[in-house]
């Protein structure tokens, strides 16, 4: 039975005598390339996993160090003012912390896992900002006043400062309590 396969472009491949040698030569070319491709794929996959694992370890180490720093900084916030004396000006240093801004930079805390801490840090930032704004205003007003500040105004400033400090201390205590439970 004679077919017209000789006129076809694929005639050499359809010939049973030629096909095994052509296919085996094709496999001889593609076989090593497949191994190289598969090895490169596994190498890239391992490198990706290693980079992700390394980044997770780095983030966890950063988190631990910053939480220790936060605990140290927050515990140093004084909770009381000197007793009020109408004859003395009261001066208070602004509160400056480094850990909250670094923890809230988006590279350390995760919203799903650390939502409680993020909320407390934002509350702390608000309380400290209100405290510091008032401290700067009262410090400057007392230092630059050319006429004496009336006693009732002086006493009101002291009470307002005490309220702002109480707000900072309340958030501070909540942070310290939660950090002891959730290290």
C-alpha cells in the first residue's frame, strides 16, 4: 500500500525508519535543557523561599528590639508633677520617644496580629502631642512674660498640664500592662 507521503513536508518523520532517529536526536537536545531549566526553577524557588524566610526573621528581630525599647522609653515617663506653688513657675520637658514612630512605620507591626498595639501607639502619640503642645506653650509663656501671670491663670495651666500628663500616663500604663501579657 503506497501512500503519497513522499510529497508531504513531514514525510521523513512519518517514515518509520526515520522517526526514531529524528525523535531521539530531538530528545538528546531537549533532555539536558529540561534538566537545566528544572534546576534553575528549583534554585529560583529556593532563593525566593530563603529571602522570604530571612525577611521574616529580620522583621521579628526588629519587632523584639523595638518593643524592648518601647517598654524602656514608656516606663521612664514620669507620672507626677511637682506640687503646685503659686510663687514658682513650673517647667516641664516635652516627652520625646523614638520607638512608637519606628513601630508604626509599616515595616514592623502587622495589622492583623498587632492591632491592639497599633491602637495604643496611636493613642500614645495623640496624648503625647497634646501634652507637648501645652508644655511648650506654658514654658514659653512663663519664660517670656513681661508682666506676672495672674494666679488663677497660673493655677489653671497647672491643672491642664496635670490632666494632659494623666492622659499620657493612662496610655503608658495600658501599654506596659499589654506588653507584659503579649510579649
